[in-house]
C-alpha cells in the first residue's frame, strides 16, 4: 500500500502523459518510470528557479498577462 505520508498523486492531460513517456526513455541510459520522470522534471525546474540569474516574471507586464490567460484557458479546456 502506498505511504500517503510520502507520496501524492497528480492528474495529467493525455498529451502531457505521452510527452513524459517519451522523455522517460530519452533522459537517461535506462527507462525511468513516469513518476521518476516527473520528479526529475520538477528537480530541473527547481534548479532553474533557484539559479541566481533566474528572472521572475513581471506579473503586471502584458507578456505575463498573455501567458497567464493562455495557461488559464488551457486548464479550462482540460477540465
């Protein structure tokens, strides 16, 4: 049985799942599980965010507002 104090589930779009399946076979010299591929992707993104040269999005900028609108619309289509 899964230890709920250590693990959580996530839902993915079918497209994201297919991308992860491809990535799981290409990112290392062994095939990773989807869970490990997601964990690796999260660790890579965290490394980017923690980089001192990372520039956080300017929340009020038109480019950010456009990005946010697209993200919200994509999320609504998935639900």
